C-alpha cells in the first residue's frame, strides 16, 4: 500500500484537488452565514462520494473486474483479439503504476472536515 505513494503524479493530484474542492469553496463563498460550517458539510459529502468511488476503483485495481473488461473488449469491433492471459498481464502492469486518488482524497477530506467540526465545537 505505501509503495503506491511513489506513483503519485503531482499534476494529476493538483487537478483532482482543484476539481473536487471547487464546489465546497463555491458553496462556502456564496453562503450568507456560517461559511466554515457550510464548507465542512459540503466537504463531508464530497469526501463520502470520493470514498465510495475510491473503494470501487480499489476493486478495479485489484483485478476483480478483469473478466468483464476482457469480455467487453473482445466484443468490440476492430480490437486486437488477444488471449485472456495476455490481457491480464497487460492490465497487471497498468495496475502496478496506478494510484487511487479518489480513495486518498476522500480520506483526507473526511479528516479535514472532522478537524473543522472539532474546532468549531
């Protein structure tokens, strides 16, 4: 798990941060009262959504949907018809180079939201 942190691409992480923090910041700026509380609430919702997406992506990175992906790719026209073992080997290499940004950001956002809620109380 920790060895995957070396696979972080900082430009991708920055892009994910900008996109996912856009809505909470916009809601906090447009709120009339309790701006930090609104930011914390929206950040909790975004964090939970990212956490769910991260769990699904972790299943994909684990290889649980390889047979479904192989079946879909095999059915597409003009695709290279390779064996399932070759497909799994190709996918394994791509999975080793991947980092689960949604899961990481979901955990970070929930921690930040809990910290903000703790400071407000």
